[in-house]
C-alpha cells in the first residue's frame, strides 16, 4: 500500500471528486481575482497574512483533526521553517528559493524526530511533550545567539525574487501570488492525502486505535507519516513568512500566535481542511477590523472564540452545514 | 559550603512555588480530566487582587486571605462558564484547552486594562533578611519555604481525612459510581477548580512579594508547573509535589553549573527523555486517582 495509490470508493454522503474539484477551482479562482478589487498594499498584506495562517492552520488540522494527535508543537515546525530559511538564505547565502524548499524538508525531518518520543503516549501527554519540544526549540535558538540573533532575532533576511520583478512594487502583487500558489499546493496536497487510503487509515487510528491496528494499520508508521505530512508546507509557510517579513524573531514560538492559529483550526471545525482556511479569513479580517480597540481587541476575540466553541462545537463549517441543511429542507418542503 | 546551601535554598524556594502551582493543575486534571491552561493567569490575578486590596488600605493579614477567597470564586466561575458546558463532548480535552486559553487571554488583557502594564510589588510576608549557612536569604523566602509544606499537608489531610475530600477523590476515581451514590458531581468539579485557583492565587501572592509583578507573570510558572506534573505523573497529588522540589533543585543546580540560558533547554530535554522511558511520570502509578 503506497501513500496515494488507490482512492477510496465513493460512499453515501461523501462529496464526489468532481464536485469537490469544481468547488476547489472556483474558490481559488475567486481568491486569485481578489487583487483586482484590493489594490492597496495594506489589504494585500492582510490577504498574504491570511494565506500564511491558512496554510499553517489547515496543516495543523491534518495532525490534530484527522490524525487526532494533539500536536502542540505545530508552531515550532513553523518556527523551524522561519529560522531554517533565515539561516540558510542569510548566514549561508543559499539561493532563497532553494532555501524555501529546504526549510520545508528540515521541518519535516524535525516532525519525524518529535514523533519518536510520542509514539508510546496518548492524549494529554502528547500535548505536554510536543509543547516541551516547542519550548526546547525556542531555547536552543535563544542560546545560539551568535548564529540566530537570540532574543533579538535576525533582520535583513533576503526576500524571494521573481525574475527581475521588484517584489515591493505594484502593491506586493508578487508575494500575493506566491502565497496563493503555496496555499493552493498545500490545500491540494492535504485534500489528496485525507481522501487517500493513508488518510482513511489515520482517521481509523483516531477513531478506534485497537481495531485499526488489528486490521493491519501501523500506528508507528502512520503517526510519523501524519506528522511529517503536516510539517512540510508548515515549514515552507514559515520560510515564506521570513522571506516576506524580511526578519526572523522568536515571537513565532510564543503562546499568542499558537492560540490564534489553534482557534482558527477549532473555529473552522476540525477534520475539514477547508474549515481552517475559512476561519483564518474570518478571524484575521475580524481582528484587523478591530485594530483601533487596543487591548479590547484581544478580549473581544477571546470572548468570540469561547462563545463559538460553546454554541457550535463543530465550528464554522458546522455552522455553514447547519444553515445549508435548513435551506435545503425549506426547498424540499416546497 | 556556600555553593551547596545556595543550591539548597534556591531549590527549596522554587520548588515550593512550583508545588503550589502544580498541585492545582493535577487536582483539576484528576477530578475533571481536563487541563486548565489559564492556571498561570489565576496566579497573576491572585497577586493583583491582593495588591488592590492592600492599595485600598487593608492590612496584609486580611488582604491576602481575602484575595485567596476571591480567587476561589474566580475558579468556580471559570469552571461554570467555560468547562462545565463542555462536559460530555467527545473532544473535551482539546476544546477545554482552547476555551481556557481564550479565557486566560481575556483575563490577562482585562488585568492589563484595569491595572496597566507598569510593574507592581506586594509587601513581603515578613520584612528583613538573614544569613543561614553562609547564604543571605530574605525572611519572605523563609516564610514561603515553611508555609508551603503546611498548606500542602493541609490539602493532603483534606483529601484523605474529610468527607468532602473523599468525595472529591471518589469523583476522580469513578465519576458514574460517585453519581450513583448521590455525590453532587457538578459541585465537586467546581470545588476542584476553586481549590486550584486559590492555590495558584496564593502562589501569585508569594511571588509578588519578592519579584515585580506584571499581567503576563503567570506564563512562565504555568510552563514550569506543566513540566512538574508531567515529570511527577499527573494522576496523583503527591507525585507532582515531589517532582516540584526535585525540579526546583535541578534548576538551581543547573543554573549554578550550566548558566541561566541552558537551564530551560536541559529541563525540557530531561522531560522528553523521562516521558520516553516512563510515560506516566516517575512517581505515578498507572491509575487515575487522587492520593
């Protein structure tokens, strides 16, 4: 059984490939046309940040939602991407595009390494170890201040380039399309993965571990595959973030970013991939709209997260599905 | 000799604070089966409530216990608002992580708005300094080293000797059975949170007496408490207490020999290694229950 060889036969209630492909293309075409409406560099900056968050959140949904692995070190993988890119591109002088891909690979290797201590663990212990892993990575980066800049971080990290195009000009259009391309690739990869046999087997492990193992699913291998798969694009997103911001700082390991991204995953509704992407739009736009409220912004966001989690445990996608069912029922009655 | 007593007092002192924090986390975990990520914020709130009461002109002997009681109420309210409604959901562990994180952010930013970002300090429990075995220590630190074991012993006898404490342990062991024999499980959940929050608040008051306090002061102690409970095993009260002192000593020794920068990294490395060998913690049995 290789990773993506055979598709699962269609089942009642499962959206067919064709319908999903139509929705996928339509949705991302819409996103690709957004620069026509939003010409100023501020709103494009917000969109680029949304795309980065969406990549990180939707990849987290793979390990957290589908895999059921409470990986609280996901943001450390993002941070590893940020620092791998910065070190490779700035300190080692490697071509930014090669550094970008290399960062994804390094994050994947790191994810495989984290999997080793958590293979025997369950639930809350996985949270604690992965949390500890994130702190460990941060402490190592801080202590190697000659190379990484320590708590000061690194500045003047080389940005990406596209032929002779000036990336800052035309309202960051270059970065916008690179970010969108990364999001498309990441989403395509994630959806292919979760609809494959490998995806089905990790869901089986999540839902009934003993039964899945007895049917020949390898816990060790699938857990490693899950984490490694969720790490690649997360690392690349981190590298892109560093290239776009032109700096690297240890803030990416902080609790506040982790809380925001985690709420995107949970707010969107786990085990959907698309939910996390929708939620990163909603949360980021919401938070930008309240930029004038200062400390109140964070308080209102926190309150909103609590209310949604209490009222709609399945998140925004659950909300949309509930609304859709209601509309469909109305039409049927007529 | 001075080096040894330095490590000894430093470890004893840090260990006391960690024990106070970790016991609350373990109490909530064993009774309800969730992890309270706003535990560090409780610590901060306790310190700020105490500071506010002292600023109102109350003497320390009244202000500090009053702040601890207020924290018990705060713990109960948190439990009733963001934990209790979720009980019975299949993914409760994960959802409670996010709701308590969000509630923590709410309270932390609330404290920032009310009290401002400027550092504050609480009066010490006892003023003055002394020299023991060649090390200068403040009487405040000595007081903490002495008071903490007393409070932990009181908690232990409450859990083992009183009806209410036994009820709490019963819920931790078997929720359905305790409901069958007529225990009010919901109220006991609230009680666990209230005790945890007041212990965290007390730790905050202790810390505010020797270090400047700010709204994010709880983040680091929460992290240390997490390490302590993993290390000591989350399923008991005594495990985390031993582990807290052990980690206090480890940190003091590591600070001495390897320096401040490498200590956290070493600590996490030891933690991960421990979990690979003994996933249930070094002092724990495999069962979930208070003892």
